[in-house]
C-alpha cells in the first residue's frame, strides 16, 4: 500500500526507534509515555506496508477511541481498511471477538501485531495473555508498546517478550524461567529475581528505550503534598481496624496484607469498614452523612479554591468520583464538571474529554479508565485525591498531562492523611516499590509495636523531617513541595 501519509515530520529519536524496529520482525517500543509512541509505530507500519496486508492493533478498551483520534490527527491511515483495533480486555471477555480475530487469518497471511500498553498482558497465565500468545504465533511481525514495561519487578517482562518470541529470553515456559531466576523464602513467597542484568542483555537487541528527559525539553513539574487530619471518630475507627487486622499478618500472605492496607485506606477515604472474619472479607459504607464533613473532600476544596486553572482529579474509588463530582456540580455548575470512570460509557467519555478541552474546568477520573491513552497536555494541574499501591498506574496517569506538547509548568498535588497509611503509600510510590514487598521486609525486621508505627510513618529511625514542622503542615494544611 503506497498511499499511506503521515502529516507530521518525526523527531530524531522517533526516527531512531523506527530505524531499529524496521530491521526486526519482533520488537519493543519502550519510549517514555508522552514521547510519541503512536506516530512512531505509524511510520513503522508505513515502511513495512508493502510486506503486510493487515495490522491488528490491541489496546486498552478505555484508550481505543483516543488512539483512533490520534491516528486521524497524524495520518490518513484510517481512510483505508488496513488497521483493525481490538481491546486487550475484550480478547478474554468475548469469545465472539476472539473468533473474529482468528477469522482474519483465513483471509490474510501477512499480518502485523501491535500490543499497546503491553503490561496488561504481564500475567503469563491470564486468559488474555494466552489468547494473544496464540494470535502472535500467526503473525509475521510482532511489536509491543509501553512507557512503563515494569510496574512491579523484572518478572513483568517475561510474558511481554514471550509474545514477541520465546527465544528472546530463552525459555519455553514460565516454569523454566522461574526455576532459573526466582528465589523463595521459607513461606514460598518470591523474594528476589536472579541475573536481572542477564535478562536485560537478552532483551536489549529487540528494544528501543528512551527517557522523556533525554529527548523532550519539557517545563519542570512541581509535585507537592497537601496534608490533612482525620476526624477524631475516624482516627478511633482507624486504630481499631488496624489492630484487629494486624493480629493476622504473621502468615506473610499477600492477600492478608492487601486487605490490611485496603481497609485502612478506605477509612482515610471516609468509609466505615466492617470485617467478616468467617468469609475473610471487608465491606464499607459512608462514614459521614454529609459528604462535606469529609476532611479529605475539605482538603480538595481548599486546593481548588486557591486556583482557577483546568484541573484533573485522579481518584481510587468509585465513591470518591461520586462525591467529588456531586460536590463540584453543586459548587461550580454541571457545565464545568466532567466525569471519566467506569460508570460512563465509552461514547460519553469522548464527549467528556471534548467538554474538558473547552468550557469545563474539572475532570474527575479513575486511573484504571483514564490512566491509559489520554492526551491532556492542554491541562497543567492534577490532583491525586487518593493514590493506589501501583507506581506503574501512577506513572501512566502523571504522563497524561506531562507529555510532548505541554508548554506550561505542571503542578501535581497529592492529598495525604497525616501519619496514616497514605504516607506509606506515597513513600513507596517514590521508591517505585509495591507495598506488600516493603511490608514483608519490615515484618521480618520489626516487632508488632514497630510495625504498627511503621504503617503510619511514625518510626523515628530514618525520618528526614522535623516532627514539629510536620505537625504544623498537618494542622495548617500547608504544602511540602518537591520540584523536579
């Protein structure tokens, strides 16, 4: 196909990526988020267009429409029946879609596979990963894309590169890979991965990686923390639940650890938690009858009242999106508020993004829906109303505004319950660690009393700040700023 046109000239580092991948039948585009991975892959498709009949482009469902728009803005590719888009999640949830993909191979032989946001297939045993492995074996060319290919540890790369070609890492199964590289403790939990440098050497010939700081002259970003205190009733409930759950963490079970932190985070998010010890589950309900009594929501209100710019608000829980959206509509009017989460249809989400680009001031979003694929560089302010445990989703969401095309200084604010589990989560995000790993390290090091303090960041050892100053920050809700 000779009439494929790309409207923009590629930048030097984008051409370097294309030049490398063009020589390969399989490869990984691991350019940082916001550096133009999509247009880079379009150029690769154009160069290989005489050798392929069809492109199968798998992407998160929530990012599919944004991907289409991105391609429309940068090329004429969609004028031809050349690229087929499918949701990564859909390939496991819908047998109809899976069979539809397989039927393409009955008509076409020279097919290129692109898996966008390939960390969604990092679980080797997930149904979506199994089906994409089968599809990949039928494709002549195979490429994966991701700005954050490792969100937990180096093991994340195994399934992603297995889809490209199992010979890259040199293992025919996950079990042989695990036997050669995993170290386990006495409880059967993986504690480390051996020979990581060797693994990186194996994937380097097939990978193009460049950091944003190396190729884009973006304005600086300012990341700061806005502290608040729980109410007395919340604090009492927090301590009760924490002590009850701490009694059951000796087994080093990751499910128990996750339940502990989830329960505590729900409380700091204005929920009242109940524990079902029989079924080993937790449930929650609103802590306050009036959402305006929620100190976290009050903190958000204080922040946005001091500013008048377009603001992206990232939430963890559905009830947070509900409360914030309702509050902002009451205060500012429905025309200035947009919602972007699982409660909003794909079609309606696109309307919301257009609304946010124009008149609306606020976009309230869930990272699982809005963290992939969105280009929001027209906005330079983001508030993390609540964070999750995964630094990969944190990085994905940060780069919705901090990306190619951003010409203003970016301001990021984390809302944090003072001396509660929120602080531990933020610290782990900065270290790019997951909470359960750090918790198990501390569980082996400290006694129960110290673990109690460690969860809420109250241990004296290793503290880099002054308690009196932190108390002033919490009570006055002033900001602890870190610019980088």
